């Protein structure tokens, strides 16, 4: 089993990096389409590690100015997917509560979170409401009826991709990383870029759910039948 886990880690880390290199359009990268599947299959420890390795390798080979967002948001999102697959909703709820609170109160006297349109984070707020249903629907993913699997995977995938957005927003605004970029020097410039990126993120949300439904579900059914899910082994 140990060698199998190492092999899966290497394969998914490589896929994560390759999808990053293939990316074009929108505002993140194609590695996000793999996040929920990584988490469900690999589990919390291996999933997080795999996404971290994949995102680090990708940006070491082809760096970009936003590298710090991806190497944090992507592993955390994979971790969230793996926890929900195990019906562990409390850590995810805590993560959302803290990050959303800091976004809305935004310290340092710059009320960016309060000044930005609420519609730009509606997917994140909706995901917050879906955390418990995503975790509890059908029970643990490894033991559930295959007929319920598409709904379970779709719910987890949506919360996962919304988490990716949330962590990037948290880093940008409450953590103050906007100060690292000259084009975020004023609230007006940040407002314009944030709104444009938010519109693109809704398209990405839809694509992620479609990919998880059409590709992830058949893959998971096959792995479940063969009892090859690492996440099932409490890793």
C-alpha cells in the first residue's frame, strides 16, 4: 500500500503541474479542476502534500507574480475536499468562518471587504451554507450508494473550488498581499480587477463541477469498486 500511495502522489503531483502549464484564459489555472478529485482520492495528508508539491514544481519551472496565492490556496482546497469526503465538516466550517470574518471586518483601517460588491463572493457564501450538506449527504463517500455519488461529488467540488477563491481573497485583502502589487495601489484599481476576476470565477466554478461530474465520478466509481482509494485508508 505504501508504494501505491507514493505512486499516486507522484502521478497527481505531475498532473497538477501539467495542468498548470496547459492553462490559458480566466484568472486561475487548470490545476484547480483536479483539486476535488485529488482530495477525495488521496485523503487529507497525501492530498495536501500532492497539491503543494505540484503547485510548487509548476511555479518553479514557470513562475508568475501571483505564485504565493496558488501554492497556498490549491493545497488547502484539496484538504477541504478530502475532509468533506470523510464527513468532517467542522474544520471546514471553522476555516470559512475565520476567513470570511476577517474579510468583512478587514483590519488596518482599509474597509476593502466592506467596500467590494457582495455579489463577487456569492459563490463563497453559498459554499459556506453547503459545507454541512456536502459532508453529510449520503454519509462517507467510501460507503455510500453509487447512485448518490454524483450529487456528493458535485457538492464537494463546488465547496472545494469556492475554498480556492476564498483563500486567494483572504491572502489578497485581509493578509494585505495587495500591497505587493503596484496596480492594487488604490481601492479603485483593486475594485476593478477584483470585480473582473470574480465574474470569471463563476465560470470556473461551473467548469469544475462539470469536470468533477463527468470525469471524477466514473474514476471514483472504478476506484471504489477496486478498493483503491487512499482516502478510505484514513491517511
